[in-house]
């Protein structure tokens, strides 16, 4: 690791050209104008993060993940953006605030699962060569560790649904496209192990979980997992912001009777 001052930068992502009458923008070795109208946003996102264009099947699966991630009702991020709309802020402030709400307990659990799965499978080498027995052992290790620590496996279970309808659909798209690999199989195995550990009671995979598996099977670094939810959901937060503005709401708040005060009362003054 080297220390660099603010005058030293290098990047393999983008080059901006403006000299000798030539104007160009090069992104990962491709002229941006060649990409415009030539590839989807999902394919461009893949290029930005992996340095190469995806196959049509990979682009289709990533696009499906982005679509599945785009909306989930008035959840905390969209609630925050709607509150900001009622307070008279800008759309970027509202979307930014909603994005900042994503964390280890809400919206960020896919990254945690991706890290766990990558740690289990990376030592086994080429994911395409990992067999069923190895996946079974990896799933057992992840579930056993969670139970031993008294926690839960991130990416499984969801309060608003008996079973998240997005997970099986995305897995079906991945299978159809041929990208359903070791990580999707591992996630499915974890789901089975969780049910077995709970006497047959299912703990279905949620969007965070299936998103982690799909992203890893597409070759993304586990650290990029949250980007797919954040990118798609920012559109949702913008839509909620605009709808709240159109409803002409002013100052979203809690009524005083909804707030329980648990602190000490002031001493009664004697006259």
C-alpha cells in the first residue's frame, strides 16, 4: 500500500479526451459513444465493475436482479425520502438520505451473506468444479456457525412475506440463462439446512440472499453486492419523493401521544 498526495491519481476505469480537436470518453477500453444505444444499463454496470462486457445471458440476469430490487413499498428508505419531500428538501437529498438508511440490519444483509459464501467456497477453487457434497458441507458450516453464535443467517427470512416472491423468480431466470452456478446452489442448500435445523419450518431466501448468490455467480466481488440494491432502489426513492410532493404533504411527524416519555419528571415546585 502506497501513500499518494492529491496530485497523483490513476484509474483503469475511464479516460476523458479533449485535445487537438478530439473529444472522447473511454470507459474500460470502450468508447462511451459506442456503448450508448449499443448496450443496456445492466451491461454497462457489469463493464464498470468487472472491466469487461457481459455475455447476453449475464446481462439478462443482472438486469433481472436490478428490476427485482427496484421497489418494495413504503419501506424505511422510501419512507425517509417521502419525509424529506414533506420537509421541502431536494430530490438528491431525499434519495441520499434513503440510501444512507441501508445497513447491516436492513438492505445490506446480502453483502454479509456474500462474504460468508465466498469465504466458504473460495478455498475450493474453480466454482464450476465444486460438487454437491462440498456445497452441502459449506451450507452446514454456515448454518451451524449461525446457530452456535445465536444469530441468523443473513439473507433468509423476511417480515413482510411468508416467502419472498422475488427469490424463486430470480433463481428461475438464472437457471434459464445458464448462470445458476455454485453460489445459487449453495444458497438453496442453506435454505434446506435452515429448514432441517428448525424441524422442517422453512426460512425462505429473501431478495438480499438471492441477490448475493446471483452476483457471486456472475463473477462480482462480494464487496459490490449492495450496489445492485442501492442502484435500483434509488429510482424507487425518487418516485416516492415525487409522489409525496404531488400529495402536497407538509412536515411528516409523529403525534405527541404516539411517543412514550420514559425519562424522569421535573420536581414539583412548591409555591
